[in-house]
C-alpha cells in the first residue's frame, strides 16, 4: 500500500480556488547584478502587473541557490524542503516555470526548474532572493493587473501558499488545486466549468507519487514539478511535466489521468487559446 501525504489541518470543502483574469504579455530584460527577485519585481511593475507566470529559461545565475523537496521532520507538515544547495560557479536555467504574486506586501515568485553548469544538472525550487543574475537576459511571460497569487496561511497543509486573489473580467484563470485532487481531471473540470476547451497550461506544484503515461513513475510523496508545454485540447488535458524527488532524481513524462493527486499545492494559470472554426 502506497503511503500518501497526511496533512495536519481540516480538509477544506472547496478543492480548487479560481479567479478570472485578463492576461497580457510580459517581456523584458532581467539585468545582471540583481537578484532574480529584484529583477522580476521590476519587470512586473513596469507592466503594471500584480501577478502572472514567467519563463526564466536562459537566465544564468552566479551564485545559484535552490532547495529540493524533503520529508518533514517537524511533525507539523506532510513534507518540507532540503537544506540550501549552494553550488559553485555559473548555472543556467534550462526549463522553468515561475508563478508571480505577492508575499508580505511585496512581489514574490515561486519557481521550479532545471539548471545546469558545465558538468552538472539539477532540478529544484529556486531561492529568488539569493540567486543573482550573471548576465542580462530577455524573458517572457503573462501578467494580470487585477488578479494575482498571494502567499496566505493554509490551515489544511500548515503552509503559507500562493492563493488566487482579486479578479477581473477576462478569459484567463488563476487557479490553486488543493491536495489529493487528480491533476488532469481537476484541470479538465475547472476549464469546462468556465467554458474553456483549448488552452495553454502554466503550473508549478507537487504530486504525491507520480504516474506517467509512458509507463514509468516517481515513487516519492515529496516532489517539485513544473508543466512543460502542457495543453488543453478539445477539453482534454495533455500534461507533460519535469519533476524532482527528495534524492534529486529528475523525471519527465506525461501524466496519467486519475492517478496523480496534488501533494501540497498546484498553482496554475490557464491561458485560453483562440481556435478557428
């Protein structure tokens, strides 16, 4: 019998939180010498956006700082984080997704990604206030002026988690899916309830034991993942992910339907696509 996450607090009745958003492109230069957090905050401010999603691919950091998922040792959480990894030299982010929002009144981001040096590759949870950009780089993403993720206490998990806030007239959606909900079917149901059939899906979060359609798996309750060119097509979600476990092992593949429960949280932006009749 596979052991599953056991969160300490009462189970929330509502298993997904959703806010509508008017999404617009965010693009610009992240300058060398600033922390990732400083540069991203300035970029989003320049676009008058409070929240969104950003691809940090191509960003080189020196120093690079990140953590891995870890088992909890405090008896209060179902999972936790490793000690900080502080590798030497320059590291370039290759595959990444960052949710951008607000924590303690200031812009903050939550990024999972894969990064490499000349000889090594890691995946993890970026520490944006400690990683410093080594060279100017262009980045792109999506933002919203009236909808955002905000870091708020969550009684079910005992974590402080990015939660959709605000709301404006728009076709996009900011979403948080709660623990235990199957990732694929939950996304399909949320999209259907908002009349969305085709969309790009941008997300970071965790899955409690990952099952892939290609036949492999990641048998670990504490993971960190990002969506990799995930799509909703004709109401069906095809979700390819990158994911890392507590040992630093990296896996990629397409999620099976009905077999991939959210671990702690899944932060998602649904970007509807126009289709031609």
